């Protein structure tokens, strides 16, 4: 028999949906029923989401100052709020948990307006705009990174870490095996839902500068947008390289577990997954993020020696080639980086977050959770 319904609300990108998915698995194990509220972008991720039902609620962001566009966005938000209120009134969830992104605004506003226990989870080191708008209304705020103890919402903020999916926890069970001598070297490159285009251009150019014997060792996984595939395939073919190139990898956790080096953006979920699995990384923060949250996320891993961070504007093909060559020839350094990364991973984040959700659903206070996270 179900312990009750917990409704998870998340924007339709992997960065928001992956931690929600991890929490969904943990809540399901504990006997709760889970529903997801999101937008149409989530369709490619939804197949693995442990939700009995998925609800699409209208929402919008203010991406333009044009009065017509603003009016249209306000109308969409109002429509979404009314839809969410009807949904909550019919389903009567015990608690609603938001994971950021503008699709979370209508369901969280509806829940708080109806007096349903509610909380948000902020994955990044810098709070996003949607969560900022909701922070004063919810009973609790869970943080992927250490919270600001002096911030306005410090009293109701708990550092749980970022939940990671079961596939990531499985990959975390694989010890890091350095590549030595002429051993194959697995390089995994991905840009997330934003910014993969940069790597599609930079990586082939950097690999072309490597000495041939070093390049032959590389086994490459490269995320590339569909419109970049032809260029990437041609460039790698000219170098005589075989590689796995695709817009999306459903088995990315397994690929990270097998990687000797990861080159990627520094979204919160990415940084958290790299830390839990324990792999050395070159982090290139997405330069156009409004709050520079990716730079702050990267700093958390770099601080302990688990990764290197380079601004995109400073990552020329020559510099990237030199960094890859150094990694190929310094297995002991990469082993130390992998160990350092694993040291700050939080594989128990989903359990901590589920504990907090259950407490909020029972109308308990946040104070008992202060200092729970390691």
C-alpha cells in the first residue's frame, strides 16, 4: 500500500530531471507513489523516470522585454497555475518538490497556495531564478552544494548534495584503472543540453595536433548535435580515428565509469556525478550562464584537486591538445585526481533528500536536519 503521493516538478533538461529521477527511485523504494510535473522537453528522458504519471503543465520564461512577449508569458503562467491548481486539488499530494527550471513555477505556486507542504532542491552553487522566486514560499530548501549559512534562507536550507541516478551509483562501484604505456585511453566528451557545439569544433582540432602514437591510444566518446555530426565524422575520419559520436548517450553513466578522462561542462548534475564515480575531469563552464553557476560548480571540484577548469575563451586547440597529451602521459596524476574527486562525492544524497521530503510531508520542521549531510 502506498504511503502517499509525492509530486516532483522539474524543468525539461537533464540537469533538472536527473536529480529528480534519483529522488523518484528512492521514494518509490520507500513505498511512495511518485508523479512528475514537467514540460514537453522531458520526453527523451521520461522513459526511465520512476513516475506512475507524468503531467505537462503550461509554463513560460521571460526571455524578452517585448511587451507582447511579456504579456504572452504572463498569460501562459496564469494558465499553467490554474491547470496546476486543478491537478493538485484532484490528486492531493502529500508534498511537492521542485528541482528548478521555469516549468516548476506554476506547480509550486499552486501547492504553496493550497497549503500543500512544499520544498525546492537547488543543484547549483548559485541559486537559479525559478528557485529564487519560490524560496520564500516553501518550507525547506535542499542544497546540492554547501548552503550559504548567512543567507536569507539559511535557517530552512539543508545541504543534502545532489542525488544521482542508480546507473551512476552502479558506475561508482568501478575503481579507477589508470591507462599506462600503450594501453587504450578512454576520453569522454560531452556538453550537456547546452554548448555541445563548442566541443564538436574544439576536440577534433586538438586531436589533430597530437603525436600519432598518442592519438592511436584514444577511444573517444563525443556528444555532438545532429547538425554537427557531418563535420565531426569527417574530421575524425581524416585523422583515422573511430569514435562513438551521438547527440545523446543513454548509457552515459557507464561511459563515465569506464573513462580515463572526462572533458565536459560543469553543470551541477555533471559535477556531482563525476565526484560520485570518481573520475578526473577538465571542466569548461558554459560561458553564457546568467548567474555563472557553472563556474561556481567547477570551483567546488577543482578546490580538492579532482579536476581542472579552463574558461572556454582560453581553451584553444593548442592548449586542449597539450592538456590531453599530459593526461595520456601522466597516469599517476590522473589517479590522484580521481581519488580526490571521489572524496567529495555524495552517494547518499538521494537518501538524505528523501528523508527531508518525508519529514516535510509529515509537517515536521527543517531544524532536525541541520548538519545532517557530511
